[in-house]
């Protein structure tokens, strides 16, 4: 009886459910309009240069599409008009000349100390830079600043002075948000300290930052002096200008994974929607060679003559061994002064370089203009011989091209090690270039199954993460909204995504006061116990035992 009822009930329920599903409901779109109004945004970069600016402009271009006005203020004459016709550029002064700043150190080993040159140059230019930023900010009624995160204090300062929100963007994490177990070859440390010894970790995590602070402190004094001359509030060592959001153009897979506070966001790899296609000449070369090695060291770096000779010889020998059948070498400098006139191959034969440099060799093509993405994107490109710059690495990962990395300086050594540990690249050293080693590594990268598998894995990761530039634009729009609702930047601005530890100071923020107290209590208890034990033993030895012995003697 009960069972029957139950079945009826069940049927009724099913029927009801059916009716519910079959009933036709009207559907209306979800409204995601955030009620935007057009704002004025300034993109500022002291360092400048196309590869440096490109990711920032790719995010800025999305903001322009959404109705905002973007003005670019940067060194040099980078006219984005071709690639970014919607962004207007105002020049900040002549382009920084790396070679001039680094002098003869250009071909030497690169360490963090070299960064001092750049910092000094930026301090020397501070007043002028600040003044330009200020004039543009006022003339264009700027509502938000997007500052390139590299030696760009004037940009951060003007935003803070005018109480406007500031977003920074760069290819690596700010020192304050770097993962707990990460370092960099620039600092003479491994990229990961996971498996390093205690001493090595002590050196990289404790000693190095102290050394850095010691090195930076006179520079900070200089910077604060020029700040005061420009009526900007000085900033004490250990403090930073107020920054609303840090955008980092990288992604785990390439970058080592780490936890992040909400106001530091990984948004890379930032890539453009469209890239220049192959020139007819290159297209012809690519289609008639099916195992192409692409060589490019960016616009700022190049090897010395000795290394260029070695590279050219390696490529000729790799072609002779039929490992590869084509080389495309993108040149930023005139080739004639960078190679010897003859090269001797390992079999003793001599070759003249000048016909090769003039593209007379059937398998080697030198190009003044190389549409890098299109070359990497071509199925016949099997290997990328690169300096390991962030932009080049992203493009190579996106197209699933394995890399042979020859880092020159700055972040390139770290990038090279990251690519190697991701299993998509091998690394060369510019001081110990060896032809057999280059050929061996080339062969390995072309043949190894794991390299192929890892390249595919990272390609997928790069492709899905390349959508995050829209998320970056969303976050910037939120900041614009919040600042207009808030009527500017004040103490409470964006507290909803700044973790408490950033406001609590170093000791409280890390709970060191609590751990310190706990340690104190534990040490106190232990010493208390030790004291009582010591006293008891003392008492036993001095009083009880002697009296016991006396008792025994008496008896
Ligand atoms: C953006 O630029 C356009 C064209 O110059 C101008 O009409 C508009 O007022 C600007 N927007 C803002 C917020 O100033
Ligand atoms: C960094 O550490 C890894 C793993 O512990 C090791 O294989 C690699 O050789 C180290 N790199 C350097 C530059 O010391
Ligand atoms: C450190 O060693 C562990 C265990 O062997 C390994 O799983 C991990 O990948 C290593 N980390 C690095 C960065 O080499
Ligand atoms: C990249 O490759 C795809 C497919 O192979 C092609 O459709 C696209 O046009 C290429 N893009 C560029 C910039 O070369
Ligand atoms: C290159 O590989 C061969 C064999 O695979 C080996 O004999 C040779 O020593 C290697 N050369 C270098 C420089 O590693």
C-alpha cells in the first residue's frame, strides 16, 4: 500500500518536472553593461622601444576600442601609427642607447650591478621627464596612468602627485611580489631555490636583498633630491609609490608558478590580434625549405664578430649535415662589420662570408626586416635561435617552436633557464660558444620527443592565456570607475583588492610579532624548565647527597 503511494508520488513528481521543463519561458539577455564613459589614459615608458611597449599598447588598444582616449609618452621616435593607429605618441626625448649606457660592458657578463647605469641615467633625466609627464597629464586631462614598470619613477610620481590611479605593466614580477623561492641568474642565483642548499638560499633570500638595499640607497638619496627639486614628495627606502595594480606579462608554464595577491595579476602572454605577414621573398624561401632555423636577437642585442663567425659556421655545418635545410637570420645591424671575411669549416675547407651575407647561399637568407611572428607561425620553421627576450619567448611558445637560447643580459638569462626547465629549449653561453655544442643541441632539439610534447603543451597554455589581455583591460576599467565614484585616489581607494599585509607594515603584515612572541614563550618555558632542573640537581648534589653520605658515615 505504502509502496504504491510512493510510486504514484514519484510519477507525479516526474510529470511535474516534465511540465516544468517543457513550459516555454521567455529568455532575455544578461546585462553586463558597466555604464562606461570615455576617459583619458596616459601610457608612459622611459625606456621605450617597440618590444618593450608592444604588450602595453596591445592592452591600451583594447581600451581605445572601448571608447577611451590613450596617449603614449615615451623616449625615441616609436611611431605606433602603423601598428596602433588609434594611439597618439608624444616623445619624451631621444631613445635610450643601451650600447652607450653600458659602454664596453655590452659584451661582458651581465649582473644586477649593471642596472645601476640605467638607474643613474633615469635620475639624471628625472626633472626633464617629470616635467614632460606633468605637462601632458594636465594638457590631456589624464584620468589614469599606465606606467611601464622599468625605471619609470617620474611616471609613478606624477600619478601620485595628481592623486590619479596608476597601473604598472612589465614582463617580470616586482621585487616585492616575487615568489618566496624564486631568484634570477642576474643576481647570481638559480631561478628556483627549491633544491638549493641552506647556504645558497641564505645568500639569495637574505644577503642579496640587503646588498641590493645597500647598493640602491645612495641612488635613492639622489632620486629623492631630484624629486624635491620637482616638488615631489620623497619616498623612504623600503617604501614604494602607491600603485593600484601590477600587471605582469607572463604566464605559469613559462614563469615558475607562485601565489599572488589580488592586486598583482599575471595577464600574459599579451599578443596582438594580427601580425605582419611574410614578404613575398621570405614566403618563397619558407615554402621551398622545409626545415628552417630562424635566428634573431631582438633589436638591441647582437653578438661580437667572433661569436657571429661561430654561429654562421655552425649553421653552414648543420646544413651540410642535412639537419636543417634553411636559415633565416634577422639582422638589426649591418652584417658587413660583424663577420670575418672567411670562415674555416671543421673539414678544413674555407668559405667566403660576403656571398652568404648577400644572400647568394641557397639555404641561408639574411633579412633586414623579418616579420618574426609570421616566420615562427610557419610550419616549416622547426627551431628558433633566440636571445630569450620575453616577447620573442612568448611568440615562440605560442607557435610551439622549440628554442636554442643565447642570452645576452637583463632578464634573458632567467628566461633561458625557465624555458630550459619547461623542457622546450636548451641554453648556450656567449663566453663559451662551441660549434660542436651548437650542432649537438640543434640536433637534440629537432629530434627529441619530449621537446615536441612540451612545446605542444606550452602552445596550448600560451594560446588560452593570450585572452587575458581583455581581463587586464577590464581591471583597468574597474579602476577608472572606482576612482570616479571615489572622486580620486585616497586612503580607502581599492582597499577591496589590496591585502591587509600591505597596510600593516613588514612585521605585523607577516605576523612576525606573533611568531616572535610564541618563540619567546617557548624559549622562556624551556629555560624555566632547565632552570628548575638545574636547581633541583644542584640541590640534590649539594644537600641531599652529602647529608645522605653523612648519615651513612654515622651509621
Ligand atoms: C577623447 O578624444 C575625443 C576626440 O579628440 C574628444 O572628443 C573626447 O572629449 C575625449 N574624451 C575625453 C574623456 O576627454
Ligand atoms: C638550478 O637548479 C636546478 C635544479 O636544482 C639545476 O638543475 C640547475 O643546474 C641549476 N641552475 C644553475 C644555473 O645553477
Ligand atoms: C627539486 O627536486 C624535486 C624532487 O626531486 C623535483 O620534483 C623538483 O622538480 C625539483 N625542482 C626544481 C626546480 O628543479
Ligand atoms: C599563422 O598560421 C595560420 C595557420 O597556419 C594562418 O592562418 C595565419 O594567417 C598565420 N598568421 C600569420 C601572421 O602568419
Ligand atoms: C656531440 O655529440 C657527439 C655524439 O653524439 C659527441 O661525441 C660529442 O662529444 C658531442 N660534442 C659536444 C661538444 O658535446
